C-alpha cells in the first residue's frame, strides 16, 4: 500500500471545498442585466408645472389680521408624486405619471374658497439635440369638489338667510386639461458683472421666461342649486388659456430673492346652457410675488421663505374667484 502524499491530499480537499460537486464554474461573458430602478419624485408647490420655473412656486400659507373686519387665512398647495416611465438623457426626453392632490382654501370675504382636487398627472419634457428648443407638457385628469358660498347681499338671502341658497353648497366635477410650455434657449439666462473688489457678491441677474398654452374642459357631475332657477347647475365648459410667466433672481442678494410675474387670459369656447350665464366668456388673472428665501437646499430640493403677493382677477377653471388682494405669505416647497 503506497503512502499518501500530504500535499496532494491538501490540494484535493481545497479544490473540493471551492468547487463542490454540481457547482457551475463561472464563464466568460456579460454580467446579468440589473433591474432598472424606478425613479419616484415628490413635489410640493402652489400649482403643478413640469420645470417651467416662473409657474413653479412653493406652496403658500397666509393669515391676515384685518382691523376693519374679520381676520382671514389663505392656503394654496399642490402635491405630486411622479413615477418615471421613460427617460432618455441622451435625447433629453422624460415622461412620468402619478397621483396629484391640490387644495385652495380662504375665508376672505371677497374671495372665499374651499376647493379640493385629486387625480392623475402626466408630465413630458423633451429638448432638441442642439439645446436650442424644447417642450414641456402637463396633462391632468381630476375629480374636483368646489365650495359654493352664498351672496348674502342678493335675493333671497338678503331677507331669508335660512333658504338652501343661503347656505354653503358643493359642486363636484371632472376636469381635464393639457398644458404646453414651449422652450427656447434664450428664455433662460443670466447677465453677470464681475465684482470690482474681492469679497463682494457677484452682481448677476438671472431670468427665466415661459409662455403657456392650455386647453381645458370641466363637466359638473353634481352642482349647487341656482337661486334664480331653483335647479342644480350641470353641464360642461370648454376653454383655452394663453399666458406668460417671468422669474427674476438677483445674484447679489444672499439668501436668494426671487420676483415672479404670471398672467393668463382664458377664453370660453363652448358651454352648456345652464352654465353660459354663470361663467364669463373671457377671464384674466395676474399675480406678482416677491419672495425672500430664508432656507433652501439644492441637494434635497426643499426651500422656505416669505412672500408678498399681489393678485388681480380670477380663473373659473381652477375655481379662483375674482379678487384684488395683497397678502404676506409663508412659502414652503419641494421641486
């Protein structure tokens, strides 16, 4: 019987441990493809806008102490959850879809609001290979519940406040809209001037301009009772909107300071008979705000600050009554 070589036995044991029977040896070739990670983004703003900077502002909360009347508050917020469906960075194209919810509330005597909307929002962005032009688009389908407040100065509420017409009512509707934000390279830019002395802030001014086109339709499912007819308001309205927004950011102010100006004109295209007399054929709305941010993080996307906001006009599609107000508001946003 021949003697066992200890070195040969150790080599055989090591080979068996590293590659047991039935094991498959690694082969040359490409590694298995990794599962694509789904990107989910959260945004909190005053209204949804897919990267159109003048229209994308933080949500607002204000409280006004009125010496000549009752105090009032104002809330405007929109929250989106964007789930990435398609993204091609080389082509500059992105598409996402997800749930959204918005709320606007105010107990101001001239512009009372209690409006809630929830639905689905799809966002699309693309830009040409040269970067000279692009398009941002936003499509939404929402269920909306609007608070209808009585005018106690008109009949029959001027004499009988117990009537059904003199109590707060609600209107439920479906709203569909498509917003287009065309983009050209010169719509965004900055003018820089080097500081004359070391240590001073750079005297720069950045701007962002964005036109906006919208086609929209809303259909009331369950409306409020009209005091003049005694019947519930039903039917739909189709409209188009044209607008423009401008955002200015002076670089010599730190923390950042922003000025936003947006203006829209909505034209009614068609309306059901019961809604013809209740909506204006043409509506205009303008909002100018100056915001001083006390905190913001480029990494996390959160920002907070205080804003002075002047608003003139109304927009019935988004349930904004006509108003002429100036308010000081706290803003907080994420986008």
